[in-house]
C-alpha cells in the first residue's frame, strides 16, 4: 500500500542520515495536525471579521444615505479584496481531523505540498495586492468622508490610516513568516524529500 511505502521511504531517509530522528513519519503528521488546528481557528476568526465588516459597511453604512459613485466603488473594492483573500486562504486549508493525515496517500502528500506552495504565493503576491486594494478602497471612501475637513487635515488623516495599514500588514506578515519558518518549513522540507525519493523509486 502507498502508506506503507511512504513509511519505508522515510525509514530509508533516516538510515541515510537525512536530518531525521525518531519515528519521523508519525511525528511530522502530528506536528501538521496541531499546526492546522491553529490555522483552522485563525481562518474562522478571519471569516467572522470579514463577515462583520461586510455586514457593517454593506448592511448599515450603505443604507444610511446616498453616497458619491467613488465611495461606492471604494466600498465594493474593499468587499472584493476581503472576499478574494478569504477564498485564497480557505483553498489552502488542511482539515486537522481528516483521516488522511493519519494514513496519507501519495496524492494527499502531494496536495499538502501544493497547499504549502499556495500559502507562499499568498504571502508574497496576494497579500501585497490585497493591501494595495485596501488602500485604494479607503482612499476612494475618504474623498467623500473627509471632504468637510481642511486639505491639511485630510492629508494627515489619510496618511495616518495608510501608515497604520502598512504597519499592521508588516506585523502580520512578520508573524506569519516566523510561524512558517518555525513550524511549516521543516514539514515542507521533509515532504519534499519524501516525494523526491518516492518519484525516484516509481
């Protein structure tokens, strides 16, 4: 069976001295399950936050009065950016209670590899584009919201919001990178080694 073959390959890696210790097969899967439970919880919180934001802006703010076209464009851009990111992040989830983690097939291992690579893509490309879209959306909204203020106050407030968004994204990105280096990178490297050996033998 594929599962037995995967275990044998990992045992061979250990015998060859490929940076393994103990029962690496079970330990890697256990680390993955624990990490994905936390990731699943973060995604749930992110989804709740987005739902509340869309409800507040779409269900409450937009119903207060008629706004300028650019304001609607900015709010809809914010909605589109948040929903798009949600779709991307949920496409990378590995269900922590999935029985395939305990007895994975080669196809499941490959799917984990794909999802890890997609997470890197999200960090490097999707999130920067998301932040840019948020800044543009906020800018469009602020054209109307801050129109009664002086030019100086409008500029200062807008710059302050942009700096806050950039700092927040930098902080979140730094934490995510640290989490990846500590938890996911070792798993990804072991999985890459496993699949490389598997491909050589098949």
